[in-house]
């Protein structure tokens, strides 16, 4: 099992997914977020969570 993300990470990621185009790649998502998030750790957590959500959505569409 994975780590549980805080409500702040989930809420931020879902809000950003509505407005921007993100991919399944963590590095690309981290670059897109750039300076918009205050701390490096939050930026990395949000980028990883967005990548995970995109991977799950792609898997659901195939199956």
C-alpha cells in the first residue's frame, strides 16, 4: 500500500487538474508547477499525486 496524501495535496492537485494539462510523467508535472507552489516538498507531492491520478484515469479508460 502507498502513503496517504493529506487533504491539502489532494485538494490542490484536483484544482490544478481542472485548469492545466498534466501528464503521467512526474518530471514534466514538476516542471509545469515550477514556481507556482511555495515549497519544494509540496510541489513534489502534488506533481506525484497528479501523475498517479493521470495513470489511474488512463488505466480506467482502457479497461
